[in-house]
């Protein structure tokens, strides 16, 4: 996997395996916003499988989204994203010399892929993965999702925001006007979706001279419900790869490596795609300020959220820190987001102790780049791994840990996490149906009642589970070292003794506050009375810090901690 700078967009090239290489290559066109966050790992695995089958594949981020430069609320987004896709096709042909280029688009990406294909005569194959009924229907689905996924109060800006990913009103209007071509724009067409609407789309695009393949999309709801609960639809991916490889030209494409490193030049910073760690399986984005101070922050994953962060928060943090002379690395743990693993499970285990070695590999990377003042920041499971990595690696001088709900993983956490992940796809789908104004009032009412049943079952189980967790924590053997002490309190003491800075940040009322009390006493006093350790609470914030106000507060707390660290060193 090779990072590529696609003008001012970030991209990743998956070269074809040498022993299966052929003369066909593919561009993957992503979904938007929250759906892209949920499906990034699945698209990376699809790209890996295509490359293994001999098909060089290019993934890219639209301008103003994910790791690319710009802002998703800028004007003329549809026009720009169409141009980004055209450029991806041209760049892939330049790098591979492939005789045939195909496009595979997911959700919104399917609309753009079809539109781009209709405007060219050199697209051999087009795959539409879970395509929306139209741009108008997709805009309506996004509006419904905005009321379901981390809903936020109206801010007067207009447009639509899903989980903090915002589209401006003019972009939503342009999306509503985006529709499918009147006929298949290339010789070979794949439609992978479920339901009568998908069959209708396939029938509409099929022509007498078009080779059409229809696939169901088993597991679609589980893939797209949430980044952490998302499951990779391996069966569908295998069918897509088989279709993409069939009757490929025998002449192998010749890969020419991208000229120079994959560097994007922003306002006061540069960003470079990097791979590192064992076998180069880990991936991330290194953000360098124009005038560096020597400080660097390593941003970790929260659950299954890729390195761009919930609501693109980590990208914004990285570039804001660069304006203050602070570098950063936003990384994906092994098997998450853009980082590979040897065996890909449908859903990763987010509390694997081996993950701490990934942070150590990231420390190796930034230390080799000359950064000596190293901090690590993480939310939830990312905070868990950062805490333990710092205990094992004294090069980590500062920690910004938000909403840390589990200090020591054990059976008492497995039940509630498993129940949440199992119930979420059903709950999200029912919520979407209850908010869908195209359904009858009776159908929406039935969906609402079913969702309330799921919600109430989880709500009334929560106090019991919480009580059992608190009781178990008092006796949890994995939380206590051989001398019978408190391993978490001992960890805080060790960090303080070596002069590390630790900032504990919580959303008001977050479950992590109870976790802190279990190990560090009321209000975390046993930790916060130690030199270098403090606790902050952000009022009105949800667990992932969706709102812009919560993100601004979190960023200010990170900056304040790093400024204090620099001042202490200077003194």
C-alpha cells in the first residue's frame, strides 16, 4: 500500500500482486461523512483483495473530506468531487499503464462514479455498491440520519450534519439534483444492493449491449450502522472481486512508483501519508508545522473510528496544532481504518493488549523524525491504550485522555459492549424507518415502537450491568498486581514520579467518571492530587465529542497541557 498525493487529495495505491497482475485497474469512490467513517475499513479490505487478485486499486478521499485538504462545507462540492474522481482515473492510468480502468462506488460514491463514467469513454466496468435511489433520496436519508446519529441542536447554518459531518445547504441542493444516467455508461455493470429499488435501478441502467450482474448485499446494515459496531461483508467483497477480475486483459499493468513522498501542502503545514511498524502494516498521516517546536502528538483510534476522527475531529486538531508549531501523527491501530493485519476479522477486538505495541511503533516513527517531546491523545479505547503504552514507554511525556471508560479490560466489560454492538444495527435501521417520511404513518409508528422496545431493554439492563461492574471492579484480579495493590493507581503514581503530564478529560456525566472513581477514589482524587495529573469536565458534550463547542474545549485543553509541558521543560 503506497500513499499518493492526488493534487490536494490524499490517496492510497494498492499495487497488484506480481503473480496475478493483469491489465485492469480500479478506482474506489467512497461514501460521504458518517457513512465513509463506517465503511473505510471495508473499502481498504476490498482494495487489498482486488490487488491480491491482480487488480491495482486506488482509494482516495474527496477534497474537503477525511485526510484531503479543504473543507466539506465549501461551495461547489459536487463539481469538485466529480473532478476529483476524474483525476483519480487519470492518475491510476499514469501509475499503472492499465489497458482497462473500472470504477467501484459506494453509496454517494456510486452516484459520482456513474456520473463520471457517463462523461468518459474509457471506463470499462462500473460497480454500484449499495447505491441510493437517487441524489434526492440520498439527501433525504442524510436528513433522517442527522436526527438519529449523535443529533445536535440547530445552529442556523442550514444544510445537514450527520455525526458532526456537515454539508452546506447549496451542496445538499446540488446533491438533490444528482441522478443516475439514462442508460449504463459502460459495457459491464454490477449492482450490489438489496430490495426492489436496487432491482429497479439495475433494470433502468441495463441495455441490450450491457453485461449486467446483480448481487445482494448481505450484511449491509451491519457494515454501515457505526464505525465501532461495523462488520466487514467478506462474502459480498469476494463476489465483487470475482466480477472485477473476470475476463481481465492478460497483459500486466506496469507500476510506476509515485514521484516523491505523498505530501499535501496546506496553510502553514504539510501532511504526508506514512506506513510503519512490523511489515509496514500500520498507516497514518504525519502533519508537520511550517515552524516546528519539537513537540508532537500521536492521535489514536477510538473504538473502530478511523484516524480522521469522529466528525473529522482529529484532522481539525492536527491542523490547528500545526498553527501553534506542534506536529502530529494520526494513526490507525493494526486492523483498523487504513492499517492492515495478518488475519482480518469481521469486527476487531478493540481492547487487545497487543495494540500498545502499535503506539510504541508510532513513537519510534516520530522519534526518528527528530521529535523529542512526545504526547499521546485518545478517546475511550484509544485512551485505554495510550495510558498503558505510556506506562511501558518512558519516551511518552504527556497524555490527553478523554472519556476513558475502561482502565483494565476484563469480562465485566464484555457483556455491555457486546450487547451494544449486537443491538445497534437493528436500532439504527428502525430509527431510519421511523424517520422516513416516504413510509406510511402506520409503518413509521411500528418502527418507532420496535425501536423503543430495543432501547428500553438496553436502558433497564444498564443499571444492573453497571452495578455488577462496580461490584466486580472491587475484586477484579486483573486490576491488582501481585502485592494486592491497585494497578491503576500505581500507574498514575509511576507516571507522576517520572514527570509525565496526564490530563483526564470527561464529558459531563460520562460513564468514565464512575470508572475513575473505582480506581482513584471520589472525583479521582487519588490520581489528581499527584503532581502533573489533573481532571477536566466538558459540560454539554457527548461521549465522542460531536459538537464543535466540545471539540474546541478539548483542543484548548490539549494545547494548554502542551504549553505547560514546554514551559516546565524550559524552566
